[in-house]
C-alpha cells in the first residue's frame, strides 16, 4: 500500500517534470529553425502539429551536433601541437575543424566517415613548400 | 570572429535554386553556428562542414522516420511524444555516446524517466540559446503574384470562400478556337458558343443588378373543383396565360384539389 502511494507520488512528480520540460521548450529557441525541421520531418513522413515536439527533435539534433563537435574538439586539443617558430602564428592559434578529427569523433557515434587521405583543395595544396614560395 | 565565420559560410554557398539545396545550406549555417559555439573558428575544407551537415540531416530524418513508423504501427497518422521518445531511444542505442542509458525506457513506465529525455531536459536547461543567424523568409499566403484576385468581386451572391472564377481569357479563347475549327459549324452548340461572349456582356452580370426596363408579370390564382372524387390530390400549376402587352405577362395559378372529406376526418386531419 505504502509502496503504491510512493510510486504514485513519484509518477506525479515525473509527470510534473515532463510537463515543465515541454513548457520550457516553448521558450527555448533551437539553433535549427522550426521551419527547417518541419521541412525535413515532412520529407520523412512525420506529421505533427505540436511545435513543442518539433522543437524536441530540433533540440535532439542540436545536442547531437554539439556533442560531435565537442568530441572532435577534444581530439583536436589532444593532438600534440606542431612546433611553431613564429610568434605571430602562436598568437594566431585557431581551432580548425578537420576531417580527421570529425571522422574520429563520428566513429564513436556509429558513423563511419571515409575520406580521401589526400585532398587537393587548391592547385597549390600538394606542392612542395619550397616550390610554392617561389 | 563570428562575422568572419558567417562571411565564409555565405561565400562558400553557391546560389542554390532548388529546395533541397536551399534547406541544405540553411542547415549548414545552423551547424556552423553550433560548431562556433563549441569553440571552432573554421574548417579546413568545405567538405568537412558539408559532411557534418549531411550527417545532421540524416540524423534528423532518421528520428523522424522512426517516430513516424512508431505512430503508423499504432494506427495513427500523427506522431506524439511517445513516438518521438521511442524513436530517440532507438537512435540512442545506435549512437550510445550521445544519449547514455538509451535502453532504460522500458524498465520504467514513465516517459521522463527515459534517460534520453532527461539528457535533453538537462541540455535545454544548461545550453545557451543560439538563435538562427537570420530570419527565414516565408512565402506569404496572400501574395498577389501567386493567387490571382477574384475577377468579379462585386458579385455578392457568390460566397467569398469559394475559389475565384477562372480567368475569362481561358474560356473566351476556347470559344474562338472552336469557331476557327469549323467542325461543328452548323450545330447549336457552336451557335450558342458564338453568342456567349455577347450575351454575357449584354446581361451585365458583373454588376449583379437587374435591367431597369423589364417585363411585368401578373399572377392570378384560380381554384379548379371540376375533377373527379377518389383520391386526395393537390396540384398547383403555373401557366403562362396570355400576353397582355408586349412587356406584360399574366400567369394563372391553377390549383386543383380533390378531397374525400370522410377519410380525412377519420384520420383526424384536415386536408391541406
């Protein structure tokens, strides 16, 4: 009897928390706009008039991207920094999202990204630095 | 720093026309905003950002597909919170790092006990809001370029919620085409068709008002008792009786009624 009461109270609390969470979604603005999410949802055959649920999906996606990006950032930071001679370059240290870090981070999420080992973004990329300077 | 980032994204995006490219480039802006909030300032190649954007859209669509399939298997067309949480649970099993505790939904019977939902609730509570960079342009429903305005707004007899009449050039052209074909030149339909534009103009239907000078009609009511007895019939006829003048008609209303009094009194009803 007591246990039943306790579980009933716990359920009530959980319900209240769920309602509160859904209400907080009304005020929260996800980075991915509602219209965009609606477009993708409609493409997948998902039909729901409730904005809160659309935002729930948007928040889940945002969390996924943020987690992947922060994992990739950890990979980037964990890599030993290259030796920098110039002080200017040391100051100008910027965090760059690379395919290598991204694929490492995504592998933990079950996504295997195969990227070419060598990718020529511009004609001068693969050239020897000595010849490029000339 | 942010401005430079945005500038780069905009310069990389080609002028896409199709809807898929448009939505993809919008998602790419959102993804780059999230990456910026994490701490990144740039990407090495555009393909890195593109692949992350593609994976994001696939993730979103997989949640949506799972939720839609859950709702469909429950004989519903509209998805609800349960379907989405179930879909998120299934996704969480695949991407275990994103939502730890993905398999704990079915132990508890309450949705908020789902670890995935609790994670999301914590995320909403803790993460900063990063609104999208620009407001999205929306197609206005009352756009005059898309929806042609009602051609005859003066016709008050037609309710406003009905779709507008087709453009008059459509059916007028067809009439002219039929005339040029001369396949049915002697038939009535062609003759009627030929006179149609003139008639419609002559009637002045646009204004919805009656012509000032029109024929006068008089009614005359007459009861005819002459028919035989046997059934309870009531017959009302309107007859065009005679033309008094050129513009005046007289209509005789002929009422033929037959009664059997006894039967109707028994039934307790007076014959109508």
